[in-house]
């Protein structure tokens, strides 16, 4: 049996590796000059290959179509991914939040690991080879036409072209185009794991906050929250918890607009109740009756945030501590627990770590990743309408869908 894989990213590389390990004749077409171009920049160049968590935790981190992924994740778990790499001589380490990285902290070592497997198993890797069309016959995929006009025939064609984020890496939506041409529905791609844009400019660019809770409010009602780290940028906010929030709200962001009024609320002291924080303020104020409030609260937050908190509390920074009323103190506590910013949008989809949306999972068999419309045509990885939060989950989706396809192809070959 001959299998042709289009795309040399995470899912394509895993698919080619697993198939070739089982004696399947594999040809891998990649339009870039090298494999794993996007994989190279993931995890800030360190490559967070998976998340070493249990199944329940994993599914709780899938944003779209978690049920579709049930068979795939159970068929190839994060622990299976770890075993694959370690069996192929790539040493890994587990860091905070169960995130798994190569011990070397080099994404290039992950790519080299794949390349060694492909080379050892005789995979025909064709770089600088752009596929232009999927060939079909009687509603069955039979091969592709590449940019030179050459036709490459195969028993199965696997589309592993990714989404449309980071287009400089080659993710230009080719898979969506072919899917549509062959009658598939494509869920409109949306930015995922991107910075959130804010209306206010308080001059906080570069300020990093740790151990805070950020919540997105829709018409003044909380829709989602995340605890951890965030960072203020020149146009809004970024950082792990912000990126996750963007994926949780992007379905409400259509054609560059939100469907309602959205705000970002930041709790600087999520571990403290309002009452406990109020007592903390009283302790800070004690013995400092003549100190200005802007100086008295600096121990509670980064200095850059003091003016923002006081402004939203309606308190002058020059007000002496002994002049602060109980009502003002209550407003101060509420603001520290709920600094508000107006959300104006999400960063451009090309800035997204991954793409939300893609080939409609209703038209894909979750046990084989084969199209329900075109036989022997499989879709794996980011090209599908499946995405997850940050932390190694999205690469695992790519690996698990690749394995699911491999199992079905191998079963057909036996």
C-alpha cells in the first residue's frame, strides 16, 4: 500500500513516522525547503510536545469538538507521545503544568528525531514540492498533482496542511481550499491563542503579572476565567492566560467584531477574599496616617498599576491614608479584585499560535479521520475544526489524529 501525505508539520511527520514504522510505503510532500517549519517556532523555540496529564484533564482543555477527539486521544495519549519520542532517542522533561519539552530545550531536536525515523524507514520526502490538486476517481482519492505538473498516485491521501496562522511557515489554508473543492464544509477560520486588544492605554506595556485571575465579561456577566500569568503589550494583553481566553471567546468574534460588549476583569489578589484584603489594607494603613494613598498601596501591586487602580476607584493619589473613608476603602478593595478594561478585538489570525475552525468534523469519521464524502482521503491535525488551550494540547491533537489515521490504514493493509 502506498500513502501520500501532504504537509510536513507536526501531524504529517507523526503520520509518516508511524506508517513507515509499520512497513507502509510513504511519500511526504512539503512545499517548504525543510520539514517542521512551524514546529520549529512552537513553545518559543522549545517545542512543548504534549501535556503529561490524565485523559479527563486533557479533554477539559479542548475548546472545540472534544467528543470528536475521544477515540483519537484514547488511542494515542500524551503518554504514548512521550514513549514515541523516548523510544526514538529524544530525551524529554516535564515542567510546571505537566508541559513536556525536549531536555535540550531545542525544537530542532524534535524535528531531527522525526527526520531520523523517516530516513531509517525509507520515507520518500519531497521538499519544495507544492501540491496543487487532489486527484479523485469515483469519489475516491487516488493521488495529487504537484506544481511541476507531475501526478503522484497513491492508495490513500492524507491532508496535513495545518491552518492559516503564521503564514510565513507555509500555513496558507491549502487544505481548506481542497476540502471545499471536494464538497466539504469548512468552519470559518478564527484567530486562536492570540493577544486580546484593549481600548484603554494606561502605559502598561511590558508589565507582567503573575498569579492573577483574568476573566472575560460579556454584557457584565463572566463567561470564562483563567489563572496564571499575563503581559501588557502596546495594543492590549498577552501571556498564557490571555491566549487561552482568546480561544474561549473567539466564536463570538466574527468579521472583526464581537457580538456584544466585552470587558476584561483582572483580579490582582485571587487568593484573598474582599474581607481579608480589606484587613490587609488596614494593616498597611496603620502607623502611616499621613502617607499619601498612592504610596501606601505600592506593596500590594506593581507600581505601574497604582495610578490605574486609584483612577478606577475614584480616589486621588494624594489623599492621605487617614482621610480614606470606609466607602473609599471598599471601592479600593473591589477595584484591586476587579480592574476593568474594554476589549475591542482579537489580534490578527496570522498572529495565532493555532487556527480555530477548519474542516467540519461532522464530515470526518473520528475513528479513521477519513472523509465521509471522499474515500481514502484523510484529514489530520490543525486543518480540522479542533483546537485546544495552550500547554502542549494542540500538538497532541495533531499526533493523536495522525495515529488514528495510521491505525485505519494499517488495518486496511493487513
